């Protein structure tokens, strides 16, 4: 037990190699301890050795299928490496082993999204929302899936649902603006981009979107204002040059109106 405590202290201090040595020593005395294999895998992952980490997570799951974190740690590797089929397989096994843990279904939905299995992602996300109707992360992912499918009405509905629980996040307003824009509801799109800016006045992409919509409405003065604000942010020099040309053209049009 003292060895494990020392290993945990090493891990806490980011001495991953020291923690690896100590957890390995502990496993020599307790070869069937699934928690130790999971901890050892986590040490290897933090030390940059995903191959060893994966082997230890798999051994942990083999010894005890009831440790949620071992599955999560393993699929984090699969997600990072783009190994979506393997992630889907292990998450399906996790759901069979721990059917009441909805976290696995959310991970599974995100793997389906990355693997372009959007209909399956929708099934998982709707299952989650049936059990947890206030799960705004699930609404967010469902909104993104519907956006990718071109179902902008459903995307809007799900993004709007998030605002019941989280109305200070600029990205929700930004994505809602994108969905309204794609749905040809320009005034609502512009309103949401402006709300995003109100919550984060350094959100460059929202300034650009707002400027483009003002330009589309032939409101050149406001378009110029937001393009100029956009140019004052941390954007590539080439982008600044392109925007500068747009501002010149808009200034000419404004003067002739």
C-alpha cells in the first residue's frame, strides 16, 4: 500500500517515470489489480507512450469490466489517433457492461460523428436526452449533427435548447448564427453573431460573420465598422490585406449611395 501511495504522489508531481516504476512494483505483488493497471496506463499516457498505455487499459478492462475510467482513458487514445472503429467497439462493450452510465453513449455518439455515421450519432444523443433532458452537451452535439446533415431547423432547435441552461457562452450564439444563416434567416443570424460578440468582444470570427451579413444587407457603414474591428484582431496578414480591399470597395459603394 505504501508503494501505491508513493506512486500516486509521483503522479501528482508529474514524475511519471517514477510513478511507472512504483506501480509496476506494486503489480508484482498484486497481479490481478485492475485499478493498478489503469493507473499504470495513465502514467504511460502522460509520459507519451500510448502503446504501453493502451495495453494496460485493456488489461484493466479484462480483469474488471466495471471500471468506467479505464474505458474512458482507452477511448481517449483511440479518438486522438483516429481509430474510430476500435473506439466504437470498446464503447459498445462498455455500454453492455455498464448500461446505466450515459457517458459512454455520449462518447459513442462523438465517435459516430467522427466516423460519419450521423444517423447512429443521433440515436445515441436522443437516447441521452430522453434520460437527461437538461444535458446541454448532448443538445450541442445534436445541433452540430443536424447542421452537418443540412437540417437547419433541427439544428436551431437544439442550439436554442442550450440557452435555457447556458446563455453566456459565445460559441452557442455563434453556431446558432451559422444555423440561422444557412436557413436564410439573415436577421436572426446577425442578431446571434452580435450576441456572441457581446459576450466576447475578441471573437474575431463573429466580427467577420457580422460584417459579411451587413454587407449582404447593403448596410455598408456597419459592414465597414465590423470589418475594421476584425482587422484589429489577431488574424493572418494575408487576411488583413484581403479585408482591406473589401473595405475599399465598400467605401466606394457607400459614397455613391
